[in-house]
């Protein structure tokens, strides 16, 4: 069940009070839930006085009933609370469960699942892409690698001085998915990110086939 609440925030540009809708939880009974999360519109507020747009960060439980995944967007100080909430649902909820700590990761997760992909395979594929780009990235500050949906999905390689885009190889994606099918048959991790992928691949039984 989607749970909205009316809240206010101060415009950082002109100081005007802005009314907006804060969502404690939202699910796909609302047709706009997925596109508004992926676009960031769900967290966007606009000042009616000066027109300034800003984003508000708050905890949100997103129940994607279409793709059978529940994602908790937790601010760092309530990460433990998010884990407790998902733990209490695990015996009743048959789908995947994730915790993210920022809106960009929430948007990325929603995009990955909405494309019909597995975020674990996607994180492993990111490591391969970064290894292939190692020479080009030498001496540059990497800000992150993000999945970008579309007719031809890509990874955005975000650097301090700008971004570049690398096509997602679906052939390689399917190869990783098949190689680790048995290991990925159990899905009980809340935090799926680059640290998870590094730990997964460091296991002797999870060595990538060349």
C-alpha cells in the first residue's frame, strides 16, 4: 500500500516554504511509480515563487510488484531500521529485497529490474568493464559506474571531469548469468553493489571463465 504524507521544505534559493508529498512507501499499483523513481521526479520539489527545483532525500520503501522486488531507500542513519523492516517481511514476501543508501542507486536498481535484468549479474559485469577500462581510467577520479536503460543499454562511467558511456554487452551478461546460475539461485543479500561483486568473485568457486 502506498503511504503519502504532506510535508514542507525551505527553498534553498529564496527561502520560500515549499509543500510536497513525502512517500513512506510506494508500490506499482500507482502506474507512475516506476517512471517517477527512475526519472527522480518522485523526490523533486519546485518552488512556486522562484521556480528553483531541488531534490529531497527521505526513507522510502518501494514495492515493485511487477518485477517482484522490494527496495528500501534508506538514509544512512536509518539503515539498521531498514534491515529490521525487511527482516520482518522476509517470511511473507517471496521476492528479492534490497537496501540502497542514496537516490541514484535506487534509480539504478529500479532501471535494472524494470529492464528485466539481475542487479547481481549487472554488478559483476561492471567490474569486467572497469577492468577493461583500467588503462583509460589511470590517474582519473572515478565517481561511479551506473546502468542506463534504453533500446541499447549502457554503463555511464562517471568521472570527476565528465562522463563516458560503454555499451552493455548482453552476450557477456548472459554468459555471466549462465556461469553463476547455481550460485545466484539463492538471493538473500540486501546490499548488492561493487563491494558485493568483489567479495563474490574473490571466492575460489566463483572464478570468472575466460
